[in-house]
């Protein structure tokens, strides 16, 4: 047999592919809109916390809001004590006297009644059921109602103001029949004490 060898042609070496440098995966993409929204939320959250802090620090006993509510409740003229009424009056002045324990022992409320269609002394008296019990005394300048409410002595002084007060003096026995009641401006002072 012949020695026949089959030669395999030389295959040129295949060059290796050049190394591709590794590229790090891109990080999260931050857009200006996202940063703006997050910044706005952070500012609003901070303002909300500031508002809550102010709310709790300024509504402590002795502040205007708590004194008004305490004086109205003590004098039995708070809106929640008269659920059937539609209209209530806002005092121009409110003061409370507290015991060392913090409990209210006396209050003073002053209301300025302008005598309009929606606001009058007659409506004030009806709204708070003044004069239903106790005694009432009329005078040329107004009236004084003294009654016991919730174990406290409440005195309601009506002092008419303006020209109509002087032109229509009333000294009758029943101040609820005073002709100045529906249309004369007045100052009403409500004092209550234990």
C-alpha cells in the first residue's frame, strides 16, 4: 500500500477578536422633573410640620381662641350648647379668670350688636334663652338680666347706644317689651361667676 498521506491544508490562524472594554451599566436616570417634584414635596412637608407646631403652641390656655371658647361655655352662650339655633354671636371681648388649678371661675364677654335685620338685641336674647329664669330689670339705658345657669350666676347687661337709645327711654317692668329691642344698636356684657 502506498503511503499516501493526505495533507490538510494549513488553516490560517483566526485572529482573536479585540477585547471590548466593559462598560458599567448606566445608573438611574434623574430627570429635572423628578427632582422638582421631590423638592416641592419636601418643602410642603416641612411647612405642614411647622403649621402643626404653631397650631399646638398658640392654642394653649390663655390664648384668644381658648379664652373665647372657655368664656362662652362657662357663661352658657356657646354654640354647641344651643344646637337648634341657626345664628350665633361672636364676642368682641372675652376674658376668663382661672383658679390655680386652671379651672374657669369667672368670665366676661362683650358683644357689639349693630341692629341689622340679622342682628338685634331681641335675637340675641332669643338665641341664648336669656331671661327665661331669674329676674330682669329695665332702665332708661337698657336692661339687666340676672339668672342662675348651671350653678353659676350670670348677669347680662344691655346698654343701648346711638340716637335711638336716648330718644326712646323705657322704664317699664318687663325689659323684653322694650321698644328699642329690635332696632337699636347695643353693647351686651355677659358676666358669669361661680
